[in-house]
């Protein structure tokens, strides 16, 4: 089965800096990979999708990269704000199923 | 309307009770999902319905019984649960399975927080 690793330690950064979160996977390269934001006690909210043949995707202050050789996706938030504080989950799609990582908690300090 | 609505938000039940969780979406989505999430853990897939038919059961114990009465509704019937079943139960929907028809985005509800005593 697919194993997905995200940094389990919280990432603490200063407002205005760029946050970089990592998602590593083993075994099968997914058809595509998504990033979600989850606030405490709430359901995840979709942010970005990147396909296996795409290297990079951007949306406003968000950027996702996908390296199938390294089996890794990086998620960047530029000009971070305290409102960006949340847990960020990556999700991989294989064999008609989504596999989620356990998420990385981002704390943006004013 | 881009919402997935789950009820109840909180549920406390004993191990001998029978209860149900409900999920509703009016986005015309044809795939619906149940996920279970424990604290600081990723959402774990339980069931997938596609076009109102059960297409994936992730070897979930029979004390959890899903039902899809129509394309907008998804239920999860609970019976004889164990304390370790206490978790946040998330319902999600997508336009179709995979990337068919769109970004494959999963729309999640707010979840039902279940406590089994």
C-alpha cells in the first residue's frame, strides 16, 4: 500500500516568510496529488492539484511542485500570514482511492 | 451551493446503541465517501459510493453499515460500536471518481464527532 510521510513536527515561521511543507511517498507514483488545508475540528478544504506530468502549479500565494523521481511534493506559501496557520495535508490518488498524509501543522507568528 | 452537510455534529452513544450519521450534497456529485479521522492522524477511507453503488469497502467492520438512498444522500449506520471507534467521521463528495469531469477535488463536510462510551 502507499505510505505517505509529512513532517509530523509543527512548522513555526514568522509572518511574511515563505513556508515550505514536504510530502514524501513510497511505492507507486500517483496519477495526481492534491493539497488540503484542515482547521481544528473541521473537514479538509481543497487547495491545489498537480498531475504526474506537471512540475509546478501556482495559485495566488501558493505553489506546489511534484518530483516523481524523488517521490516528493513541496508546498509553498509565500508572504505567509497568521491566517495561514492550519494543518496541511497532502493526498495521493492511486487505484481509485485517495491516500492522505497525516499533515503538517503550520504556525505563522505575527 | 458548494456544501456538504453532515448531521449530527456531535454524537455520544453507548456500545449497545444504534445510531446513524447523515450526509447530504446538492452539487450533483456522483461519488461520495466516508472517512474516519482520529486526532493527529490522516483521514482514513472507509467507503466509496459511485453512482449510488458501493464501489470500495476498505475492510470496514460490519458494525459500520453505509447506505446511499439517492445521489444526494449518504448515511452511515452504527451498531454495537467500540470505544476505539470514537473519532471524527467525515463525509466527502466529488464530481466523479478520479479526474473524470474535473480536478478530482474532494468536498468535505464539517464532520460528525462520535464518542462511544
